């Protein structure tokens, strides 16, 4: 993991978002889940993966909430085509 990503991972989702886009966070989260499901890691490694997964899930949730807010705002605007 890059130093910038590692440092941002300790912050709030908005800080991590500036480093990770939704797709990148989602893809990394998928890899974290696969690693955890595959097993073969020590307890410490598993805990680190779990913590990273939690951070990535927060980033994804933040992006999705932002998208939902933008969609809601767009739908609430009066249509000029009426």
C-alpha cells in the first residue's frame, strides 16, 4: 500500500476518498474479503485486513451517500421540459 494511502486510511472517509476513488476502494475491498476468506493468515494479519476492510467500506459508503445526495438533488429540481 502506498504511503499516501496508508496515511489517509487512518483519517476520516473524506480524507481517504481524496486518495481512493469508489472503484479503487471497492476493488481493494474485494481483495481484502478474498484474502480473509482464503485464510492462511496469522491473527495479526487477519485483524489488519479486517481493519483495512472497514476503512474501505466507509470510503465506499461515503461515495455512495454522496451519489445518492446528488441524485436526490437532481430529482428535486423542477424540470424545465414541462
